[in-house]
């Protein structure tokens, strides 16, 4: 699978730097998203360690698995792990649409609800609510419900209020 952060264009929106730091004081593991237009993943928890990946995709979800001072050890959807500064991460929840082809986005959280549109695998959206099976996702200006197993960025059967 390609590295989404390596191949997608830099987002035009600027990221807030102050809010993400406060939001990262949680027990691990937890989900976060890349807050900056560019975020370097390093092999160790210091700027002296070599960069592994340069992510160029704001809102890309990552799983924080370890905390060391101002550094967070994160895992991306391809399984790559490394260290990022906490200020590069936000508590904002996001997810990447997975699978082959397109995934349905529905008007309500059930398979019988009206189909609003379809999202292609690799699309990143913001998650605002999950009921353990379905998640409310926002992709650009569009909002709808996606099945939780059609994306990467939540734990199985996770509930988000």
C-alpha cells in the first residue's frame, strides 16, 4: 500500500500549534491526527535522529503508542512506527477510507439508509461520532455515515461522543 502522507499534496489550511500540545496528555495508546501540513517521523525521540518519513497530509490519522517528553511514538496505517513532536499532532479524530474501490457514505447509520455518495479508498475525513458500528464522517463540506470497518482510524467497536 502506498504511503498516503508521502504522495498527497500539502493542505492549504494552516494548523493551530497551541491546541495540539494540550490535547496529547492522555493514556496510551490513543488516536491522533497530523495537525501540520508537513510532519517528520523520526527514528528516535529527538531532532538529532534521522527522519524516516515526511508526511504531507494534514488530518492523517496516527495511533500514539508511547510518550517520551514532548515526543510521541506513532504508528501509521501501513504499520510504520517512529517519533513525532507532540505539537505536530492534534486530538482531532480522523480516518482513512480503506479497501478497494469506493465505500458508501449514508444519510443515517444503517445499511438501509439513503446513499449520499461514495468515498474512494485513501480519502481522509474527520470523525465526529461513532456508535460502535458506524461513524459520522466529514470529507470536505460533505457529511454522512460510514461503516467503521471501511476505514482506519478507530478501534474495533469504538464509541466516540
